[in-house]
C-alpha cells in the first residue's frame, strides 16, 4: 500500500507542530487525532526503514 503525498505532507506538518510546541494542550478530540497521527507517523517511519533494507 502506498501513502499519498498529501498524507505524508499532513503527517510531516503535524510532526513539526509537535516538535515546535511539545507542551501544547490538545482538546480531547485533537488529542485523539494527534495520537492517531503520531502512531501513523511511527508506522510510516518503520516501513521506510524496512523498505530501505530490501
């Protein structure tokens, strides 16, 4: 499965926001979304590492 450029850009932008404002208080809904995106980001990063080894 291929991740679209739009999705990758969204994940990257979100990761950069977290790096700039690590102590930002998210609302419950934003927090849930942030956790989901962070998990996707970690999975994507791991998939890239695996892909590079192939």
